[in-house]
C-alpha cells in the first residue's frame, strides 16, 4: 500500500512540474504565440485533471476599487 501512495504522489508531482515548465517556457519565449493571456489553472488530484480555474471569470466581471493603479507609486526593485 505504501508503494501505491508514493507512485500516486510522484505521478501528480510530475504532471504539475511538466506543465509548469511548459508554461514558463511559453511565457519566456512566446513559443505558442499567445501574447496577452492569464495563466491560472487548477489541478484536481482526485481525478487527475488540469483545467482553467474559475476565478478569472469572476474577476473580469467585478472591478476592484480597493487598490487603484492611480494610487500606486513608482516601481522599486531592491536586491536583498
């Protein structure tokens, strides 16, 4: 039983890692040609399914007034 649990964890981690590398490669190189996109995915380990998350659908319809871009200052980057 212990081996079965290890295999299922390794399989799920491998699937997530493979997709993360593919997404990072696409974002860094523009491999697929998708210019302006949001990568927000959800993994359901019970069924082994990777799909688009539902949250961006809700974000598009509701505008947040708590943190407006006009109230932000210049971008600062410091190496610690």
